C-alpha cells in the first residue's frame, strides 16, 4: 500500500501544476494592437504615382490583404488597399504602370512607410475604401472570397 501513495501524490501534484498553468494562461493581459499600425485621420496624406508592384494575393481565391507599390517623385511607398474580395467587389482593375492618386493614413511599419488607403483614384474612377474616420467599408461584411 505505501507504494501507491507516492504515485498518487505525484499525479495530484502534476494535476495541480497543469491547472495552475492553465489558470495563469487565462489571466494573461490581452494582446494590444501596436498604436502605430492604426489608421489615424490626423496622418492622412495624398500621393500620386505609378504602380510598380502588386501583391500576388490580389489574385488569390483565399481572403488575403492586397498591397501595391507606388513609385512617386518622393520614392516608393507601399499601399494597403484592403482584402482581395473587397477590392474585386469594387471592380478595381489595377495593373502595373497604372497611375493612381491615393489618399490615406501614413503609417510607419518597421521603418517603412505604408499608406492605409481611404480613397483611390485612377483616371475618372474613384473608389472609396474607408470612411472619414478611417473605418474600413468592408468591416462587418461577410467575406466574399468563398
């Protein structure tokens, strides 16, 4: 009989350790967004340039973010348009060498400038992507990629 006690005590200790470990994981502080990656209407800029790269995710059937690179007189800038299904739904036919005017919030991401587009103009076409506060117009809508 004495041989089962240490094994039972070991199992009890192991269970307590597991329970306490799970409990500690549940009380961890929530992960917060990095404030520099949020749309700030005070940081809105307008840039004009030529598309020199389009993220291949734009053609994906899976929900993916669409980025493009604009070459402007000031240099290259990465532009985030939105999810590919929303871009497609808006009828945005974009190609390398297209000239665009993009208005959106300028954000620094790991030392690189990224513009979260709110409005995109190509010739006489204009696409609204975010409202005046920066809220994406696709928010709350069902993913249309599937």
